[in-house]
């Protein structure tokens, strides 16, 4: 009469752990092994038939389900196909689709039904929409005219100085909102309020508008540009070592505008914010 060899675990054999004098604990079966046994049994697939689908022996499958061995990772796709499950099922994880609404699942299915070319078109459209959406949430930016050098140096007609300007972009603030130009200070005549190298915000005045006495403005006198305090007797420097600029009715003096503030580091926008601002307007930094 043939005999069948029965293999028992330490706990099943009634063995005792000599360190604790307690019955040996049953070894934990890895989750993936438990899931294979669970789905195989649920689908009423015999171990031998399951093993045959994988090209393995029934003993190999038995060792998996007892936790004595684990399947090679290369076999996982075949195991899932044989059991009719996904890798998420095998590992007891929720599939990403499980978190999608019904409408989202429909959109995913529609996308998967598209050709490769049409999928690419959808992906590019989504990228564009996301960019626009992100851009709309960016801080407000204002474009001003910036003058690196003296505004009217050598200009035949000082009223056309804007042709020498370049664009400057600043985050919107109450001062920036009022300004039209950015003018760089040269020299120390307006210290301590305005240092050499400071960039000042200049508000363009309406035709015929004038400064009030005591206000600071940007002026063109002859072919030179100045930031000065306007007073009844002329243009004053804040640095008292400089004389007052007097002028008469025959001297050409042009008022560029009123100084409304200085550009600070926090006013300078990040490059990506400027790019988003320009993209929404169909332009680029180049």
C-alpha cells in the first residue's frame, strides 16, 4: 500500500519553542501567497490545473500557498491572467480607477479608445489648459517702460524719449499700478531718499498736468534727465550740496512724470510668472 508523505509545520507538529517553552508559532504566510490561494479557491481552480497553466508543478503552487516559497516576479502577469485578476488584486491594493468618479472612468475609457495620434492631441490640449489655468492663478503683473540710460541724452526731440525704452515686468502693487515708466537714478543728488542705482517708478501725467510744489518728478532739462523736487524757484536736490536748478521761460524743460515709489526686490517677478503673463497675451520673452 502506497503512503503519502505529509509535511507539517512546526506548530502543526506540536513542536515547542525551547526559548520560550511555548508551542511554536505558525509561520506567517506572505500576503501574495494568501491572495493566490484565495483567488484560486474562489474560482474553483485545482492546484494541478492552475500549475499547468503556468507551466509549473502542482508542488510549486502548493509551496506558494503554504508560504514556503514565493513566486518569481516574472510570473506575476501570468498568475494574474490565470486567476482573472489584476496586480492590484494580487497585492490587495485599490486600483487607481477605484478612486475615479463614473464620469472620470468614462473619460479614461474614451481616451483608451482613441488612436495614438488622437491621444497625443488630447494630451497636448490638456497641457495647454493646465498651463492657462495655472497662469490665471499667477500674481498680477504690469508691463512698464524701462530706461537703462539717460532718457533724453542727445535726443533731438525729448518728447519722443519712449523709443529708447525696453519692457519691464513687475508684480502689481499700488505704486506699480500707478506707474508707467521705470527710471534708473544716477548720482547722489537725491540722497538719502534715492541712491545711485535705485530704480524709481514714474507716473506719466496727463497733458497739461503739473506737479505740486514739494513733489518729486522726473525732468528733462536740455539734453539731461533729472530726478528733482519741484519748487517755485526751480528744481531742488535732496542732497544739500547741490545747487538749485533755475530755469527761465526760454529754457526747454520737460516734465516726464511724478515719482510714485521705488522698485524693490519683491516687485521683480519670477521668470515663469512673466512667461505665463506673456503667453496669455500671445507673446514671449524672446
